[in-house]
C-alpha cells in the first residue's frame, strides 16, 4: 500500500507541474492577448513562485499538525480553482495585476504538496527506502513538465490556450479525489495495510535519539539554528534558480533565441524534463544503495554534491554550443544531472525532521522557490543586458555553490524536542519568534 500511495504522489507531483508550466508554454499567446513583454511575463511567472515560497513553512506546519491526506487534498482543490480562474481574466487595463494575483494564490495552494509528501515519507516509508520513494515522487516533476509542452501545444492549436487550462484544472480535481479516497495519514489507520507491512514500516523508521518526543513539533528556532538546515536551504536556493530556467524560459529560449519553430520547440523542451524523470528515479536508487553501502554522508550528501557540480558543467558547456538541437541535448543533460540530487534533499530533511519533517522540508523548499522566483525575473534581465549565454553561466556558478553547501551537511544530526520542553513549544508569530504554549 505504501508504494501505491507513493505512485499517487508521483501523479499529484506531475499534475502540480502541469499547472505550473502550462503558462510558460502558453506564454506567447498570453503575451499577445494581454500585450505583455518578457519582463512583464517574468512578473507573472514570479508571482506563482513568490506565493509558493511564502507559504512553504505554513504548508509544512499544516501537514505536520493535520496530516498529509487532508492538507494535500485541500491544496489540490485550491490550485485547480486558480488554474481555471486564469482563463477568466479579461484583456483590459489592469489585466497584468489580476494575472499576478491569481498566479500568486495558485502558488500559495501548491505550497503544500512537497512538505505534505515529505510528512508522508516520514510516517510511511522506512529510512532504507526513502531515496527511491522520493525519486518516484519527484520523477513526477519531469513527467508533468515533460508532458506539458505536447499537451498544452496540442490543445492550444485546436481549441486555444484557455481550453488547455481548463483541462489541467479537471485533471487536478480527479487526481485529488483519488488521493483523498485512498490515502491515510498513518499506516496504522489504513485498512489495506497488512500486519506484515505495518511491522516492516515501523521497524524501518528513523530511530529517534534519547529524550526525543515523537509527538512534539520542533520550534522554528530549532530549525533556524540547525547548520544542516541552513546549508540545505542555501543549496536548494541554487537548485531552484537553475531548475526554473528550464520551467520558465527554456521553451521561449528555443523558439525566440535559437529559432526553432513551434513543434520543434515543444519537442526539444521535453528533453530536460524527460531527463529529470529518468534521473530522479536513478538518483533515488543510487541514493539508497550508496547509503546502505557507505552511509548517508556518501549516499545522500556526496551524491548530491557531485550531481549538482556536474549539472553546472553541462549547463556552462551547453550555453556555448552553436547548434540549437545539440545545445538542447547538452542542456537537458544538465537538467538530468541536477535531478540526480533531488531525492537527497528530501530524504535528509525527513531524517532530520522526524515528526516535523513537513516544517523542515517546507523551510528548505522556501529557499528553492525564492531562487525560482528570482530566476523568473532575473533571467530575462540578464539576457537583455548581457545575452542568454550569460544567463546560463550564472546558473552554472550557482550549481558550484549549491554543490559546496552539501559538504557541511551531516544527516545524523537529527533535530529533536526534549520531553521537558514539549509542553511549551516555541511557535512563530507575525512579530518574530517567541515562547508560547502549544496544544498537542
């Protein structure tokens, strides 16, 4: 049963990226309808990412408190609504602002998906299987983003860009309904989990350190003070910046800069996302096997550092290639290498965070989305001033910084709340961090 639910998280992951990337594929039509230039389009792209980033910690805490089943279902419904609302914006004065608000709220709803998935991982998946499980979940990124160019282009050509958004919304509602009906917050609650599977799951969960209270949620101060969390967040910031060049601008780059026609651009835009899909799964397998053989510092941390550094090399080289088609293949190799590290980020935060894995991974993912929002607006600015080659070289340098950040991460440094402190957890309020009682 745990693997069926992992498979369905793969589906939801694909749907979430379908709803994110559809606007970049439809960007030409949207720019024409609303009279937007690339910088204005960048603001629309960034709006979703800003909302996504700002609500990561909220989404993670909600998943910790209320469980991944209800929180993720609510998120799917939310982003399905705002995907559909994108089609209703009239082509009048103020349309840009309305589009920005709608995409911001779409991002806020999507913020729950991966923190909720990581809370599911912490409750359902033995530590020895977390690399592969995360590999499957994030392979949905490649699947969703990879299918988007063909799906959206095909519907756009026949029925217009608005119809493609309605299709995306309907797919999301259907996938969310299946998740709500089939998922449970813990394996003990699920009627289809056998006694043998339940025993296997419990025996493989991360062993807590002495004095650890598994029901208590970490304070935000504990999260912020962790060297590991800070390093992971910095690395994931770099990761997000690089990845979203492919999600936001790659299709437009191939069509506008490299001169490929609509169908060729759609085909070659698929390559990075197919590479992400394959390398997510491959990275998950390597992650678990290396961890079993040499421990998590090698299996999780060294693998991630190596993969991100290799991604930087591919991206730097690909930006120099003259042939548009060869450049697409080389840059796709960079995207694939980047995603070899994906399962490491989420496996380590599940190991570190335990019962608060949603909060810890949400904080880390906030860093990635800040990087993503930055690239959505900064990439066209750099390209306009210095050329598109410089945009990719900036991404390559950030890959090296992201790889170096992994060198200080120790996955064994599990964050914990002592029993004596569990009744007075520190929670974050709008004015800062303070000590207040928290019910359990």
